[in-house]
């Protein structure tokens, strides 16, 4: 999203001095579900996955996105005390982090940033609102196809191959 890159290039000086640049290795966790919300991150390079861990040890990855994007902005905007999900680097990433108070100061002092943030959050939330509950009523086969398409189309929207060898997929 070019609009976000332009905004990053025009970060006010009062905010720039409070940003911390961090290089993150693939596989490294940026933030954990349940941690106190203290920072908002701007992902300026790389791809991250978003997942929830459960008490039984299961992990459900429900999103993956690349730069440029924000991490932790939804919790901060909703004034939630803890992060709702774990965010982990899939590829080497670079982030700019800021305290939640710096994030709020930027929102309050920069109308362009506030409008862009509203648009980004709405764009992030729309798919779940639009599809909420749909997967619960799909057959097992439809759920598998939905999962495969959802996981593999972000990599190459023009090409998708599902090869079946020896045994057919059964549900």
C-alpha cells in the first residue's frame, strides 16, 4: 500500500525520535498473545503470521500479511490491556516500534495518519465481518478448499496447483 509508505516517509519529527527500528529473524516472535499492550509496530519489511495458542497446546494460524502494515494497532485503538494473538516473523522482518502513548499522540496530532489508520483497521476487519460464521456451515471438503486457497493464494494470485498422488484426499 503506497499510501502507508508515503506516510512512513512523512512521519513527524516528534514521532521519529521515539521510533525503535528492529530487525527480526524468520521464526522470531514479535509479540505474544496475552502480553500487556505496550507497543504498536510498523512492519516495513517482511511477512508475519498471526495465530492463537490454546491451553491444549494447539496453535491456529488465522492470518498472514506483509509490509507495509501495523501490528498491535487494533488492541491499542480498542484500549485493550493485552494482545489478542501471537505475531511471528515468517521471513526476515524489519519493524519500527513505538509506545502506545506515542501512537496515540501521532493519531491525535496528524489527521492524515488518523484517516489512514481508520481505513487500515476497517480493511483488516471487513473480511472477518463479511465471512463471520460462514465456515461453520461448510462441509469438510469446502473447509479444506477454503483453507488451501486462503493459505496459498497470498503467495501467487495467478497460479495454484493441488497435486494428488497415490491416495485421494478424504474427509
